[in-house]
C-alpha cells in the first residue's frame, strides 16, 4: 500500500539521505528530472537539481529541528529545461534518521491540483485591481465618514453605538487600502552598509511602544557580525512586521532575536549567479505555530492565519527581501516559529570605501 501511494503521488518527491544523496525517487520526480530512478539513486541531490535557495542549510535545519520547512517560489532547474518556480517542502522522515522527504510543487501543477487558492498571478491581479479602485473607494468612504459624524452629533448616547461602528469599519477599510498601496508602491531598495544590530534595536524600540508591547524580547546577538548591504528603512520595516506577526501569534509571549554568521549559505539567482548570504537574523516566537493548511502559502498576499487578518504583512516582508537579493525562510512547529533572514555583505568596492566597521551606517544616523 505504501509503495502504491508513493508511486501515485502526482508531485515530484525524493528521499535524501544523510549525505544529501538521492535515496528514493517517485515516478513523478523521474519525469520531472527526465531520468530513471536507477540512474538517479545515489547521486548528489544538489548536483541533479539547481535550486535558487539555500538547500544545504534547509536540509540541515529540517534534520536538526525535526520539523517541516517550506520554501516558496524557488526557481528549480534540471539542466535540461528552463528554470520553473516551485514550492518546496522538506520534512524529516520518521524512522529513518537523517533522511529527508523533499516534495516539489511546480506552480502550474499546484494550481491545476487546486492546492493554491491564491496563486501568485491571481494575487498580483488582485493587488492591481485594489490599487486601481483605491481612489474610487476612498471618495465614498470619506462621504460615509462625514455623514456618520454628522449623525452622531444629533443622536442620543444610546444610539451612538451604530455610528461608532460605521466609523470604526471605515477606518479599518482605509487602513487596508493603505497596506495595499504600500505593497504596490514599494520603491527599489537604496542599499548601504548598515550595522544589523542598530537596525534591530531601532525596530525593536518602535515595536515595543506599539504592536509588540506585550512581548518579552530576548537578544542573542553575535557582536562580531559585519555590516549588511541593505536599505535601512526597508529592513526596519521588515523586522517590525516580523515582530508584529510574533506578537499576534503569541500575545504576551517570548520572542528571541538571534544573529549569527553562516559563511556557506548561498543561493542561485535567476541569472545563474551564486549569491553569498552569510548574515543571519532569526526572529523566534513561542506561539502555537503556523496552521498547516496555510504554511506553504504564508508569504502570499491575502493569506492569513488570523481572523480579520489582511495577509499583506508577510507578503510585504517577502517582497522587500526578494528586492534585496536576500532570502527569508520559516520553520514552524507548535511552541516555536522561526523566521530567518539571510542577508548579503556589502560589495567589495563598498567595503573598500567604508571599511568594515567605523564608517558604516548606524541606526542613529
């Protein structure tokens, strides 16, 4: 029965052994790689698939954390066909220590199977439609707000609850429109050499005065970390959104902000270049974890695990990180959800100009 299920899976699936070699492969993966299982077994997994994601690190994290990881919209190439975007799931294999099940969901297949209620193209169309209608929606909302305020002036106190509801709902719609506008109008990053810890401190101070006021925040910083090549304002926005997400997931909970250096972490961009992303920032909360039904789509617009959530906060985070040629990943299980940012160093010419510490931008400049 298990063999029949494995053979019938419509998505490419592979089992990777502790040495990152292909141990098993299903028929769908044979077709995807255009090679037989006999020729693929024992081959290095990452020699047969070029993936623009830090897969070695992801495999190691899946093994160490004994939890599933999800990577969204990574370009995957077999060397015989153009790269195609795939959603990737990695899960440690129960009863086989060090083995990881890797499932690839090419976006065109996933859409056809009905696994994605909001495909990337549909999300972009929805964002574009919302932007186009934003002005038209704001005008009648302004009239509704004004009318409600005039009515409220002449109502008895016991009747003002209804006008208060109207005003509250119009404010909520305006806030949503503002988020849509922010998502669609994001400027390209203006990157400079920034001290990561200064950016974290600025974002933390701001968040603790508002959205993350109920959190206990713990710092676990590597003081020797070199500067990152980022847009300071946009990176503060990313960190604030992640702290807000943690506060909403674990009200009154604990968040650990961790930084460390991982020199081996690289991804491949759309042009096939290897990009080094050694600077790591993790924001870890002790909430209930991401609901499994949305885990694979968590960075898509309009996907939210909260009632009345807009689903734009993490989508904006992912958009900013992608614009930086950086990487974001999430690992989640009940009691621990970790968002990891992998950031680049300044280019050689910037390091030569600014040096490695004294002249880099700080959060107080």
